[in-house]
């Protein structure tokens, strides 16, 4: 099948166009897979979520969604995937709690590319094990979108499941491969997915792994996850939200002071970094102005509720020279 978007394909900008696309794809999926079973790695990102929702409409229980929790997801994400897909859409969803597996493999590893490799390889291994447990799978669905094809080594190359062994090379089902991101979102809305999923900001495949700087420890990772949820909630309230906004946690500590019975005690604590950027293509990025009261609210909430953190920093670095992520 060609990998070039047909020139006749109209840009999907309205709910009506999305409905027409959905109807067309349901027919195409049914024609391709018949009564066969399809496997999908469902991360909860926009693309895989839209593919899952399309396939559920087309083939129902013959779609097997596998959601791997590698411990590096943001707060509430695994729960949201289960709620939306299993509870609301009635999907055949396999939830894999692989948190300990990933964190054990990552223990003591500080090199960023090594961390990425471990996360990618372990992801494929976990997914492969789940694939082998399923009977009669003939197809693999993927949330490939048109920019992935155009870039061919786009960011998804970091975490897709292209590395499955030969005997698990299923026929691919890629219903959104000719869509641009904005079109995927319009289709997602029409499929009834929640806004939190459809308008989700980009999130790297290795997840919080590249934001928990250096060797990941469970306490620092938990602090990051909590602080990140606060940052996303507070910055998410702005009338115009930045392209990406999140938290990172460096692997150093600095001095803090706390008062016990009126006595000041110095202690060492973590610093968390608030990062917000605007960009068109992630190649360059600028830093938007975040109102100071919003930063103060973030600071107060993090200090009050995230154990071990005694400092909140705001990263004003642009790309270049800093990258968007801290690793
Ligand atoms: P950088 O940090 O290179 O990030 O300025 C550019 C964009 O790519 C995302 N990113 C990744 N996405 N796997 C991914 O899937 C990765 O390993 C990865 N590293 C960075 C980053 O979030 C930003 O949107």
C-alpha cells in the first residue's frame, strides 16, 4: 500500500468530515481484517487512542489493546486509559503492570541514551510476551500518522513496536497514517474521546524517564510525578496553554530549612524544575511568559505537598541551546 497521502484527500477540519472519515475507515478496517484479531499497544496518547477507538467501532472485541504501565507515565494516566477504554468503550484491554520490571532494569543507569534504550527494549519485550499469550492474532494496529511517515525516523522511532521478532510480524493496520496531528484530534473528538486525551500535550515515549535526571530512584520519580501533576493543572488553567509544559527533577539536592519547635534545622532536599515551551516543530522552542502569581501557586502547592522537595526553579532556556527535555 502506498505511503503517499492521496492528493484527492480533503483536509479533515470539521466534525462532518471526521464522521465521513470514520465511516470510511470502519469499512476499510473490516475489509482488511475480516473476523481476524488485531493487537494494539495502547499508550493513551492521542494517536494510539484514536486508532483504538476506531477499531473498537469496527471490530469490537476482536481488538486486543495492551496498555503497558512502565512506571514512567504521568499521574493518573493508566487509570484514565482503563476508565475510558475498558469501562466506557468496553474494549478488550490487557493492563500490564510492569513498573517493577522497568525500574529494576533502570536502577543505577544514568546515561540518557542508555536509559532510552533500556525503556525501548523492555517495552518491546513486555509487549512481545503479551502478544504470545494471545491466541490467533493476525494483525498489529499502529498509531502511525503522516508526519511519522514523512520524517521516517520521527520521535516515535524511540518507542514504537517495530522491533518485534520475525514470528510476530503481523500485518499492519494503520488507519490514521495519512492524517496530520490536527486531523487526528478532530477525528478523536468525533469518536467521543475525552478532551484530556484528544488535546493531550506531546509526551515522550520514555516518559518521565527523561525528566528524572540521571539514575532514576523511586522517591525522586514519585516527587516528579506529583510535582508534574501540579504544574500541568496550574499552567493548564491559563487561557492559552503552551505547547508543552511539565516538570523535571535534577539529581542534586540543595539546602533547605525547616522549623521544629521554633528551631531552624537545615536539611537537604530536591529541586524541581518547571518547564514550558512553545514551538511549531520541536526543532526550536521559545519560552512563554508564565504569570508570576501562577508560578507562586505552583511553588506553594509543590512545597506543601511533595515530600522531599524544598526548591522550585523556573527554566527560561530556549532551544537552542537547551533541548526541550532535560535529557
Ligand atoms: P528535545 O528534548 O529533543 O525534544 O528538544 C523535542 C521533542 O521530542 C520529544 N522527545 C521525545 N519523544 N522519545 C519521544 O517519543 C524520546 O526519547 C524523546 N526525547 C524528546 C520532546 O518531548 C519534545 O516534544
